C-alpha cells in the first residue's frame, strides 16, 4: 500500500508483520537508495507512516530498524 503522494514509500503487510520501504535519491550523486525503514509487528497505515519518519537503527531504543540498499541510476 502506498504511504505517500510521491510513490516513494510503501507498506508491505502480512497478517503478522509490516515492512515499510522507501526510495530516496541522493542529490549529490543522483543515486537511488532503497531503504527498509521498518520491519516488525503488523501496523495500521497511520502507524506505518509514523514509523517511516522515525530516526531508527539497531542502536535506537525505538525498536525500529533500517537497512539501506543502493542502486545507481542507469545512464
């Protein structure tokens, strides 16, 4: 399910879990970054949007995790 108006943030949900993923473009390199912004317990859409905005990672006590995968734009 899309979570934003720009088509760069999605929630993928199963019965027991939600994954929030997004795409960000680095303005300095024009490289597209695929970010896993949340994975965990199933979330309703508004909570998934909020999870996407958290500054998170393994050391963050919020419990959310992030993973970055990078893809260069084809020329």
